[in-house]
C-alpha cells in the first residue's frame, strides 16, 4: 500500500492506495483556521498538523495492516511559514499562504531592497501575500526574539517530512514560491538574498516532490504506526499534488480545484509569466506551471452558513438551486480576506450589491457561488492571455460535492470541465507520488480516469455576461473605499 496524507485549510485527509490507483481506505479530520487579527491566518503546526497526521494514521492502521505500507508522501496548504528551534519545535503559530496578508510593508521593503523588476524576473512573479520571503522578514521585524531563537524554517509539507524523517528539505514547487529567495530558471536558491532575508537560518536541501527525502524514524513510527524505515517522499503544496493526481501532465492541461480557496494550476510548455499570475516549478523534474488562487471560496460558503444560523449546507444549496441564474440581481464580490488572483490586493474587501427585501438566504448563497465563479472567469481569461490555450479543464476538490457550484462555474465561464472518478483530494496524488518515488510504478504513471463532464447550460450566457461586466466594474469603482475600511479595521484590531 502507498500512504498519502494531505493537510488542507479545512481538513486533513489520508488515503491508502494500491499501485494501480485503487483506493483501499481513507480517513478525514476537520479543523478551523485561527484568525487572531484582520489579515492574519495561522495554524498550530505541532498540535494540529502533526497531531492530525498521527490521528489519521492510527485510524487507518486500526483497520489495515501498516506493515503493507511501502511508501509515504505528504502535502499541505502552502506556501506556509513555520519557524522552529533546533529540535523542530515551532516557536510560533504557522503563518499561512496568501490568505495571510500581514506582510504588506515587508513586500514594499523587499521590493525597494532588491528591485521589483529583478525579483519578478528571477522568480517569475511579483512579490505578494503568497510569497514566503516577506513573512520571514515580518517575523524578523515584529518578533525579533522569535526570529533570533529560530534554527529552521519550513512549509507545511516539509515540516511534516521533518517530523517523519528528521530531514531538512524543501521541494522545488514550494521553494519557487519563497520569493525573492529562489531562481526559477536556475532552480536554485539565490544565496545573497537568502542571507539578507533568512539571515542565520540555513537553507533546506532542494528536492523534487517524488524524490525520497528520508525514512521514517523510530520516534515517528511509534507515534504514527508507519513502519520504521519506510521511504518518505518530499511532497509539496496540495494544489500541485492535486493537479498531478488529476492528470495535469501535458501543455495546456489546467486543474481547477474547488476548495477553501479556488485554485488553478496549468502545465506549461516553456517559461511564461504574467504580473497577475504565478509561475511556479511543477511536480515533475524540470517542469513549469502557471498558477493562481482566490483567497476565499469554500471558506466564504462556510462563513455564510455560520451567519445563517448553521443551516445544513445541503439545505442552503437546495435553496440556492431554486433561485434563478443571476440571483435576481444580487451580486457579491468574494474579497472577504483580501484577494490574490486576479487583482492581487490584500486590502480588497467583500461586497454584496443589489440587496432588496425580496432576497433571502438562497439568493445570498447563489450570489456567493456566482461571485466566486466571476472571479474564476477573470482568472481563466488571464491564463489564456498569458499561458497556454486551455486544452483540458480538470475539476477536482471537495466543492464538487456541491454540484451546483461546478455547474455555475461552467455557465459563467462557458467552459466544459472534466471530473475524474477519484476526487478525494491531494492525498490521492500523494499516494501516487509515493508509488513513483519508491519505484513501485513508472514515472509517467497516471491514475486519472474521467467520470463525467460538466457543460454550460444553454441560455445563461447573456445574463451572466451582463452580470460579469458589472462585477468587473465594482472593484475598480470601490477600491478606495475598500482600502479606507481596511485601515479602519486594522486600527480597531490594534486597539
């Protein structure tokens, strides 16, 4: 059996699979992000991420023989930042990926220090809330005692690899999001910048996701039940593993992930970049991808569910499905945690426009789904402008369980989506990485089998085109107001 474990924003999942891709068993545990201040998003890496890996493994091995596990790979939300002492114990909560926007001033500081154009040329993208370098600088600036005590820095998946093996590594896709520290063309660290940003912290050894990082230690075996000496692959950020599991291998293949955030990854034939998108190393050695992600998608739906009294999501979706396309003139901008792709504005704020006394909870949920999909349409149009023509759009992620969401996405974008038979998440791709990394299967093995198509509904294009035009103009018209409110929110949090 191959074991794959993924730490997502809303839950952690583990899967046991056979070398032919058959799912043998799965386990899931849910958790919540810590949002201690506006613009902050954190997790307890030790007592949530590592504890959940142990819990998931114990659950699976209560039903399955752990001695049959021949390889392990882990993935996680990312890029994140975990700083630890010399024993690998975190010194503060992990700082999350682009949904954590605290390092705005550090982005400006590093752009001034190294040159914005040079950073973009070397890394394939501009510094943003997705970048790890500004967050390292933020800890140095705002928590100097923590930074001085730190001895290692990790992302989510590499922290778990360290817990399992004791090795200090980072995979290339994650490293290529540690701007401004990584040269994406040379596929190596930029050591002078690292000395200025990471300072005394050593740089982790770089590996491709399927490469073996180390073996499970006795201590980790006692905690998880995974046999001592089992090979552990480097793993990577969950979105890239999920793209890998969905069969994104050829130029133009594009994964669309329905999760807490909506994310895409497109396989590139050659290097391309765009100021609103991210060029990132791919899963397979030497490969490149174009990517981007919204800040709130599934997490926005969860927020709506909470403020609507905890009504079961299936009930809310039924209500939303009963509302006609366009939500009877209700429009939502999904910038409830700022926005990454396509506007790259951490100070953008959510907006619900067109409310009347006629609108109910079904309208609100439908407007949220449509708003997310309008943002997706903007993003996919950028992809075709900057990257490769989209040859296949492969849909994955837990949000596919809400069939209404993927149908609205096809209606708004006018694009057909391919849904694989197995859509259980990045943990399935982790199992494939483990199979490839241990030599159990050939490197070009692809477990993806198509299940169904989601095609645009006839007759919706005109209305959605009109709503989309209004959606695009709302941000430009209200940007200054959003930023003013963001400053008020920041002052309120400080007081």
